[in-house]
């Protein structure tokens, strides 16, 4: 939660980058320079209107319940956990496009985590349009997390340039997680898939000169992903008892095959041309 008595030096006006002040009732923020006002709803400042075509899925398990995570999300979590090992707990973390806060536990012992999203999910500190100027002061963040956000951004270059602006010079770090092979999701806000070459190009243009890109997932993960998706899709149209039984048998046999392949085909599984996505750590 954004503490208006101590955290207003973190946020700024999206029109002029001016300093913001909260009124005594904490009902709105006002820019001290240009006078623009931003409403506060349930202790969350709004820098944009909520898009009407954004409808969060209902009936989902807790975002932090690892038992419900896909293998892709598990790999994302481990990558983020590893790159945060040497980060001081006194640092400021900005989670852009935080969504439902799957990785919130990673930041529980940090001095300050600001969660920004264009929808007021539980745990979001600031509601803002992350495709435009982000209401965070320049040279402020020690770490920025973009977890499965870049593919949902119509102008990724603008977002990465904003991240570069917000990060502290001389070592501020940006963590990026992006899928390469995944189904269409969060429609209609699903725009791109990235290769390592695309990430390098975008990071260079945004001003990041030091970065490392890591492949996440492999050919066998993709095999399992496609098989599971195929079974789920076919099961929706299966009606007869015999067909359902055959489908279960196929699913079990394919699972056994996947396990055996993992044991005997380690060299194939590491094929750099077949990966599920990327984790990237970039420094300002």
C-alpha cells in the first residue's frame, strides 16, 4: 500500500513530472506544479480510467498458491528469486504490470515494493496506464520487474525506455520475463512474442548496454504444453464414454512418453531453437 505520508516522493504527475500532494481527506492527489488532480479510491491513486473491456477471470485460486502454477510460472519464479539474491532488502522495487501479484512473496522483506497495474487488483498500489508515461519519479527504482508484461504492451520500446528512466543510474536492474510459445491470453491485450534477438534490439534502443538473456523451458516443456492443451481442447467436444476412456489412455501414455524422453534425450531438450520463453536481467 502507498503510504501518503511518506511515499509521495516516489510518484509524480504524468503531465509535467511535478511533485504530488494528498489532500487532508486522502481523496485525491494534486500536482504542485501544474495543478492536475488524480482521484484516490480506497487508498489507491488512479492515473487513468479503468478500461471497460478488462474483465479479470473469476473463480481463480490464490495468485500465490504455487500448487496452481504452470511450469512456466514456476520457472519465472525461480529465475526472479535467483537474480534477487544479492539485492539489498533496503532497495525500492517497482513491479510494473503486477497483475494479481503472483510473485508478491519475493518482495515481502524489501523496504518498499510499488505495484503498478492498469486494473485495481488486490495489492496494487497505483493504477496507471503502463503503455504511457509511468507516474514514478526518474532515477528512483533499484529494481523493476516486468513479469509477462512486455507481450501485452502495444509499444514495448516506450515501456522499456520508461523503465530506463525510472531506474537508478549506476546499477539499477530490470528483470524481464517473456513467453515465446504460449497460447493467446488476456485478449484483446496480447500483442507480441519475443526472441532473444528482439529483446537485445529493444534493450539497446532503450539505453541498456549491459544485460544477460536466459532461455527458460525447453523442447520437452513445449511438447508437454502442446499435448496438455490438445487433450483439454479435445475433451470439450468428447461425448461418448468410449471416447473419453480413449482420451484418458492417450493422456496417460503421453505423460509416460514425456517422462522417458526427459531421461534419455537431454541433449535434445537443450536445443536453443526450441524454448518456451526468456528471463532477462538488464542494468542501467
